[in-house]
C-alpha cells in the first residue's frame, strides 16, 4: 500500500505522537483507526433512516419527526446534566 504525507502543525503532530505512543501504535495506525471508525455524515444519515424505519416497522408505527426531535432534546438535556420528564 502506498503511503502519503499530511501536513499538520507541530502541536497536532506532537499530540498525535503522544496518543499513538499511549496506544502502542504508530501515528499512521492512529489516523487509519480514526478514518475507519468515524462515520461520515452520509453514513450517519443512513443509520438514522434505518433506525427510524426499524422503529416504525417493529415498535411504533406512527413514529414521526416530532418523536425524533423529542429524542434529540432528551439526549441534549442528558448530556447537559439536566433531568427532564419524559
């Protein structure tokens, strides 16, 4: 496999080196793992559509965008440490 060079500032390089060292791998392996495990926006959108279709098909036939929005608000509140009533 061919390799290439990416340009980053020295702070980023040093951080990547420290992260790679802690994980016992190379910077290249670290970047490859990031690329392999981080979904793209299209992949996230496809997961979202599949999840909504599953919910509609198996759990809540009338599940709609207002339910999705309520779920987002709940998740945001939980991340912010707020307890909300469902």
